[in-house]
């Protein structure tokens, strides 16, 4: 009588490992794309939250947006929006720059212009400016759809 051992042969194991490797090679790029889109969605949501808090501030203050002095890392949002209108200033995490909650305040920007890696860009210097009260993501890179971040 012969004893038969149950188990897998080396060839069967190599085939299974090869198939798993092929599937992993196909799935990994898709996972990276899904992660990027999730990060983009979070950034767009944070921008919407900031715009909503500015709108509520505008309504509470008789049609006035927060005013600020032109310059990098303005503390105006920390001073007037937190914690009454928003819990905390969200960070800009586009995946292309380090995350920051800095607010660059000026009046010279028009929607879609470029101020790369400043965090948030807020137009709050001149009350007579038609863009006053607007906020953008200060990043000149594009999202997964090819739209420049400052266009949002």
C-alpha cells in the first residue's frame, strides 16, 4: 500500500502566488486613485465648511465679512470664526503640499489666480472689492479631474 500525502505541489503554489501578484498589481494603482479622490473630497468639503461659516458670519454682522490686513498666515479666521462659526480652521491637504491651516489674506487675487502652497486664500482687505469674503484653496496644481485648485 502506498501512502498518499495530501497537500499542494510546488507548481500549484507558484501558480496561486502568480495570480495573487497579478491581481495586486492591478488593484494597487486603483487604491492610490481612490485615496487621492477621498483626499480631494475632504478638501472640497473643508472649503465648503469655511464658505458656510463665512456666510453665517456675514448674516450675523449686518452684511460685513471679516476684514484683514494683507499678509501671509493671517489670524483673522482664528479670531472671529473659531469657535462660534466653525470648530477649527481645517487644514488644506491637497497631497501636493504639507497640510496647513494658514490663511493668506489679500485683495489682489481673482478666483483662479495662483498663490501656491499658502493654505487658504481669503479676500478680506477691501470691503468695496466685489470678491470680498471669498475664499479659495491656494494651490496651483490640479485635482484628479484636471481642474486647478484655485478654481474652486
